[in-house]
C-alpha cells in the first residue's frame, strides 16, 4: 500500500497550525498541540524552512510562520519537500536508474500515467483544503 511517511503527516499538521495562526508559533507549542517530539518537529521545520515554505523569526516573540497563503501551498510541494520527488517506480524519478527491462517495459508506461495523475491531484490539493 502506498502511504506518506509519518514525517509528512506531521509536516502537514504543523503547516495547518501555522496557517490558522495570525502570529508566529513556537515549535514547543506546536509540538504539544500535535503530539510530536520537539526534536522531530525541529527536523521537519528545517526542511520546510530550507525549501522556503516557512520562515523562522528569532527573539522572545519569535517563532515560525508560513511564507505565503495556505491556498497557494500545494500538497505536492509539501510531500516533495519532505519525501522527495513523487515516483511510484524508481525508473520514473531517477535518471541514473538502470533497469534491464526498460526498453520493453509496459509497466513503466502504465504506472507512469498513474504517477502523472497522482502528481496532478497532489498539485490541485492546497493546504487550505485540508
């Protein structure tokens, strides 16, 4: 069964909290609110910050905030940030992946279409929809 990693689930929950807040939110508050360890949430926040989804503000009144409205942030961008490129088969995502059956592979074509549809669907779903 295909599923998102726990890290992606927590990233989505973290971003939902940020999207509903009118001010910066501390990691400690979010950690308590969604029931995830502070250290794990810090790792997630680092990825989101490096990919310019959130911003960290320093100081006594610091915390984290979204860099743009939740209606503009796609589920595809969140998933790709946390998990990497969305690919159902290794040959669909890695240019250097070598498969002895790649020239006559009907599976790659059919799964490739499914992968394209999945990517389109994830792009359509916005954080504000969740």
